């Protein structure tokens, strides 16, 4: 399930039941802020809550503020900056992790119910849409509109606009459907990657058992991979087929593409042969520089689950690296 979906469903249920409900949203974050841009949370008049804006004493403080306003019947929209440094002259969050974040408190209206339903439908059906928050309230438009995923500008407390591209922002393509592929699919699903899985053996048990991938494709040959996987800054590929020959086919098909990440699973000896063969053939060093091999952080992983963790950690590092 998409990370934000459970929170939007909570908001829908609360507003639909006629409960006064506060939306809390992280509009912007910098540095080591525990609440990242796009974090969403809901609090209703019964005291129930769902989601997170970063946790700790700061979140506790905002939840209490939301509950008090909802109980008073005079809930007001507000944008609050929080600085995670106790030496800051103002806007201290009570946390010392450094960084800062800007949080919106917005009391939802009954008129927002239909729009929230549209957001839920977008997330459930793996579609794209743009969420907009401003002093005018909540808005949503289906489709793609933000290449960077987020946009926030603020001139004053009454002149600001937040936009976010909803839906899966990162797309992981796993080439090969074996045991490591199954473990990686299950782990990356929890990290809000959209997962596409490719296999040339349609009856492979682990391919059939894989219920974590959003899309499973049986290919005639891995020569086809370039046609299945688009170029793009949010496209990640991990190749882990049954053996050297099929890995080689997939790598050759994908090396020319412009991807955020291209990795191949294998032992050091296997990877040395793979790269040695490519160099001997005169394949461009610029192409080979794109290839992360062997894929995964060097944590001496052995089981499929440990291997999946090593790869997931590397993918997260690439995703969060800004330059």
C-alpha cells in the first residue's frame, strides 16, 4: 500500500462521518528534519490519528494543538515553521536533530470529501495526479504535472502554494523472478517503489508466488528489455536472472538507456568476467560506468532476504542523493 493511502482513507472516513478533522502536512523540509516534504497526518475530534509529520515531541505538540482546536470548534488553517535546534531564537520544535520543516494545519471541510475520494482513487489505481494546498484550501487535478515531484513557494502567511505529484514517484524494474527477486519485491513494496517484474520462465514458482510486484511480464527473451523499460530519472533496474548468459543479454539491452540506476547481481568473479568481456569488446567506458556491479552494499549478505536489504539500501542511497 502506498504510504500516504492509509492516511487519506482515515481522513475520508473521518470527514464522511461528520467528525471535525485536521489535516497536517509537511510543505517543506531542509537538512536532517525528521519530517520530510510530503509527509501527511490526520487527527479527528475523537482523538484518533493516522500518519506522521516526523514524530517526537514536535509531532506530539502539533497533535495536541489540533485536538484542542477541534474540540473548541474554532479550528483555523495555519502554516508553522519548525526549527530543530534549541538555540534558535524562535520556532523551536523541541527537537535537536537540526534542519527545519514547514507544517500546514488545515481543518478539512465537508466539501473536501469528494476531492479526498479522488485522491484515494488515484493512489489505489496507481494513477498520477497533482495535489495543491494553498490559503484557498485543498485542490486536486489528475495527470502528471511536476517533473521534480514537489514545488513550494511562500511569499507570506497568506500567499503560498504547495504542489505535489501524487502516485508512485520511483519505478523499480526487476529483471528475473527468482528467490532474491521475490525478497527484493516484498521489501521495495514497503518503500513506495512501483515494481515491475520480468521473467522468461512463466512457470517459475517464485515468479508465480510474487504478489508484491505491481506488474509481472513474461518475456520471450531478455533482448526485449529496452522496449519494456523507459528512460527516466525515476527508473531503477536490477538484473538478477537465472545465470550469466541471460544477465549478459539484459545488460547489453539496457546499457544504452538513460536510467537512474542499473545494477546486476552476481559474485565478484562473475562480475569480473562480465566487465572483462565488455572491455575486451571495446564497449564504451561511459556505458560501463553506468553499471553498478555487483549490486548491493557490501554487508556480507547470504540469504535472499539479506541480499534484498543490501540492494534496497543502495537504491535508497541513490534515490535520496540530490546531486
